C-alpha cells in the first residue's frame, strides 16, 4: 500500500510539473521601442507611413522619428500596419473562466439594488482567456456585472497587470437593466398580462430608487464639508451620486424597440446622461436614439435575429444603421471566452453597412469617448497610452496575423493556452 501511495504521489508531481511547463509564458518586455516604417492607422488623423517611439508607457513620438539612443529596441515594420489596441465595450472577461460552470463565474451578486458592487475587485488578472484575447488584438475591455436591476459598477481595464489595480484605466460605470416588456426566452411561460405587470413593477421600483437618489443628492450637497458627521453612510446611494449630479452617464441595458423608446423617455424625464447597452433593435428606432444624443454600445454583432420575421442579417446591420442615423456606436462581444472575437464582430458590422472606417472607430476612439478616456486611449496620437498593434493587414480579416501587441508600452508575448498546447504537442514523444 505504501509503495502504491508513493507511486501516485510521484505521478501527481510529474503531471503538475508537465502542466506548469506547458502553461509557462514568456515575460513581457519593457521598452523603449521604435516601430520603423509602418503604415500608421491613427483613426483620428489619417493613415500614413511613419515611425512610432514607445517610451515610458506612452506614444512618445510619432512621424519620422530619428534617435541615436542605444537602449532603444528597433522593430522594422516595413510592409506592416500599425493600429491602436482594440477596445471591447462590454465583456465578462476576467470575471468568468467558463460561463457554463457557475463556480468559475463572479459577475453576478445577490440583491436587486447593488450599484456599489465593483467588478474591478473581482477581476482575475490570471484568467486563461486573457492571453487568448490579446493575441487577436484586443487590449482593453469593459468588464461588466450582470444579473439584477442595478447589478453593480463595471470597470474599463487593460489586459495586462498582476492585479486589478494595475489593470484599471480609471473609468468605472454603474450599470442598470431597464425593465423588459418582452419574454426572457423560449422557456418564459408568463402570460402577456403578467409580463406587462412585471415590467410596470420593475419600472416603479426604479423610479422609487431614483427618487431616493435625488433626495440623497440634495442632502449630500447641503451637508457639504460636514457630511460625515450627520449623514449616514449609504454605499448604494453614494454609487449613484456622480450620475444624479450629471458627472457620469448611467449605462442602461435595453434591447427591444418598445423598451428603447421607453428608456429614451425615462432618461429625458430624469435629465440624465446615459449610454445604452445591447440595443439589439436599435435599428428600428435609430433616428430617435440619434435625436436624444445617446451613445450606444451594441453587440454581439455575430448573433441570430431576435424575431422570427427579422431578416437573417438583422444583428449584422444593426450597428451600421444606427451609425448612419448619427448615433455614436461602440461594439461589444458581451462574452468572456470569446471576447477574442471582437475584431470579427466589428468585421461583420463593417461588411454589413457600417464600413471599415466606422467599424474601426467603434472598437477604438468611439469606445474611448464613451468611457471618457479619449485623452489616453482610442487612437494613435502623441502622449496617449501605448496600446498598439502591429499587423500584416486589416485586423478584421481572419487571414491577418497580429505580429506585435503592446499594452502600456510593454511588448506582450503572443502566447495563449492554445499556442502553448500547440508547441507542447507539436513534436511529442510517446
């Protein structure tokens, strides 16, 4: 029995060592780096041949860069294309490992009114899907909570760092789920009357919460410097203060035509800044969204039609129709494992009416503007964060190879679980 136990112990140690060896990744390299002679797609200031110097985590110089410094790593980008890192404006990356396995998920908390629950605190910097996502050119994601009416506060993060604090981009937004007047799925057996009553009840609850938030904001303003001495701490209401005061927008998940129209009225009635998320039927009311000047985060684009009588390409054309109506559109995957497919979601939008230029904006500068970080992200400009891709062509094309990924000026190894397994088993011995 002892011999058998020893055998299993050594076998386990061997398997662990092999597993760790297979999963070992290279370390990111710190700059400075000089990217020479690439086709630079700035997004905001045209496309041209030139150089980019990445130093101290930012785009230090751009154009025709000349330097005699010996400590700069020069990367020849002749024949290559340089883009800003892609931004997924709605994902569960870092909050879920395997969405079908509940114990690996941490994007939903108990309670219907928990806007103070921060997704940033739950992000796993070592999530297996993060390297898988980076190799497709996605450098930044909005990690968002899901579940209740006010499920929490999402966080915009870069996909590099040892802790959530190192990953944060400094932009966090409260998410709200607008009451739905439609069915929750094929399994929903509620009567039409019950669906209507549930939606009315949910909207009543939201209005009560908002009335309390307005009252709390008045108390907060009146208290001034003496707030801590006589106002009871209320983290839920504190989370809503920037929205009530017009400092931040409320991110509202809403999808059907009727619900979008109701949400537009609710936002106007309460004089809020808002961003609509999902907006699957935005194409049906694109002119109304544009008139209300509400930015939109839509997706996934690679999706099936919501209604049986919709065209097959309803989801594919949605982003383009809203964009052409004058809506500022960003794109999301609304996923975890498949956040890596962001460029292909954008590619579908581009092919089905949005066009390449607008689709690029939807995963770069539009996203940065929606999250109020356009001074640091979303385009290739001097002084911005050095999130950069070097590619062989259009990043939306499946044939394009991402050759270099820089996040905050660090040269990120293009390794993932898949590439490591490929290398491990490429030339295996029995």
